[in-house]
């Protein structure tokens, strides 16, 4: 059985980024792979962050963002709960991880993911049994 992988916001954003074609190609391939393998996991936090970037930075039409959300709903989506937030606070305090990154890692851990795909965290580090992988590293 393939291992579950948590997909961070930047993978979703790069899948739509016209200004970074190499990263876009990687992001699209990862999104497709984890969709087909049914191994991709997202959280409500990731979806909110994606929508914020899509509106403010990418300036995508709302209808397009809604369509992307429908696509994302095909993945397992973890609800960020008070328990996950508490775990994130603990990671933030004990590991000096930025709070929102800590919530992502807590979500991945609770979802049983082996890895988190993220450009913005410390690649190679293992936190709570979850390995951080930067899929865009050359």
C-alpha cells in the first residue's frame, strides 16, 4: 500500500503559477500522481491558504478557484480541529517551528502521512514521524 502524503499550499499554488514553469510542471505531476494513487491529503488550512493566494496574488477568477476547490475535494481533506491546533502549538513551542507550519505538520501526523511536500519548511527534517520533502529542490 502506498504511503500517504500531505500536500502543502505551495504545491497547489505552483500548479497554477505561470511565472514558474518548472515548478508548475513538478506541482502538476505531483498533484496528478497523488490523486491517481489516492495517497494525497490536504487540510482545510491548505485550502484556505490556496484561496487567499489565488485571489490576492494569482488574481484568478472566483469561478476558477471554485473549480480548483472541487478538484481538491477529490483528495482526503483533514478538518483542522482544536486538537490539531493544540498539537501545532506544542510543535511550535518545542521545535521552534512557525505556528502555521506546525499546524500543517500536526495535520499530517494525525492523518497518518509519512511525508509533507512543502517548499517552505526544513527539507529532510522529520517531525512527529513526518518527513518534510521539498519537491522543488534541484
